C-alpha cells in the first residue's frame, strides 16, 4: 500500500506541475501576442513619422526651389529692380 500511495502522490504532483506549466505557457503566449501587437503599432507610427518628415522636407525643398526660381529668374521687365530703386530713393 505504501508503494501505491507514493505513486499516487507523485502522479498528483506531476498533474499539478503540468497544470501549472500549462497556465504559465498561456501567460507567456498572451504576453508574446501583446508584445507583437505593440511592436506593430510602434512600427506603424514610426513609418508614419518618417513619411511625414520626408514629405515636410520635400515641401521645404520645393518651396525653397520655387522661391529661388521666382526671385532669381530673368525678369524681362525688371520691375522688382524698379521697385527697389523707388524704395531707396524714397528713404
């Protein structure tokens, strides 16, 4: 009888240990899923921020390019020079 009790006790201990490991496995699985979801959100936010910075830089370059082309182009009428001369003569 003592041998049977020992076997039953070990059996119950193993059953409890297996149940404990199953719960732990579920917790780790949930944590992994949560971390993957968080990673995807952060990755999406990073891509959006980088795209926004690229667009902002392109807009800045385009605006600067437009300003240069507008103010540095060959004006046939040179009206901006006349306006500048009027401002200087008034001062």
